[in-house]
C-alpha cells in the first residue's frame, strides 16, 4: 500500500496478490515471510526478485541524509523496500494512475485484469484471479473496451502505448542497458508518460536509484520538511532531489512519500535539521 504496486489486498493477517502468472498469499512471521501459491512451486526466485529480500536494507538506509525528516520517515515506515516489478505491468499501471488515488487505481487495474487477463490457478473455493494483460492483448483492444474499465481519458494513452510496445517502437527490455537519462527519454516517447511516470517505472521496475518521482505527496514533503519558510522554484527543487539524497535517492523518496501519506492527519516535523550547502 505504499503506492508502488496495485494488485495487493489485505486478507486477515495476510496479503494476497498476483506476481506474473502466480497468485500468492504472503504472511509475515518472525524473521521470515511465509508464501503460499496455488500450484506446486520448486523455484521461488521470482518472489525473491519481486520482494528484493536479498537486498541488505540497512546498507541502503545508511546512505540516506541524517536529518530529522528522513529519520522520522524511516522510523514510520520500518522495513519498507522497493519492489522489482515487471516493466510492462508497472508502466501500464502508472499510466492508469494519473490524477487517481491508490484505491481508484486498484479498481481500474482489477477491472482491466478481469476483462483482458488470463485466468490463474487459485486455491479451491477462492474467487477467480487473473494475470495482468499483456501488451499484445491490449494492443488488440478498442478504446471503448478500455474505457469500460473506468479509466477515462487514460484509455487512448494505454492503447497507443501497448501498440508502440508491440511494434517495438520502444523496447522495454533494452532500457536496463541504458543510463537513467536515456531510459527516461525513451519512456517519455510513450503517450501519457511524463517525468513522474517515467521515474516511477525506472525506480520500481528497473531499480534506477537516481530516479526520483515527484508527485503531490513528495512535493508536499519537500516543501514542508525541507523548505518550510520559502517556496523554491521547480528548478531548485529538482537540483535538491538530484544532489541531497545520495546514491539511493529513489529509495529515500519512497520513504518520504509513504511517510507523508500515512501521517497526513498528524503533525509533521516543522523543519528538517540539516546542513544546507
């Protein structure tokens, strides 16, 4: 629920979701995560990759700035990790996220999967579950069919993007071999993809730590926690995000984002104590 992925829901003390072609139920245990799938699994590497559980999180956190805002964010979001998602699903989901709240995005994505995704194995008695539809499948859809999933003006963006991916105008598999600026430029060629969506995809699907998505919550965090007495220009804020948060700036961004959302009705630190260079 930290705004990275939109196919998870809380079921009692567990979380249920879909990763690729697998339905999975995850339950937290002391020093472990218990995973259950509907079919026999001999290699859980896909889950380890998705959850990034091999990553030494403490080493990432040590690279964050040592200021009050960042310390509060880390304390409030204990254990938060960046997921490593499928690039196509991540891209399509964030195209659908424009001007929508997380619950609304989840509803649109769910409707899209039911209508266009393939059915997946689930435990006996469980409601049907579907994979995220491929770009090839959506490229064959009509705009009206996509609009039936309640995505509104985002329908033509998603349709045109799917067709560009299928025609290889933008090769998602190639982006990981580019530098972050080149990869961002490639993504921005797609309809409906600006800097924010491109940075989300680079961060959540490819692991580009230089990518720093800025939406209303991150903007609010930057202004309230780091610039409480002035309104920096967009250029100044961009320079700040590129230079202040260190080599894992994208990770730091996610902590600030989730901290602001989870504490929106509570009092926030009035000012971050830090060195202003």
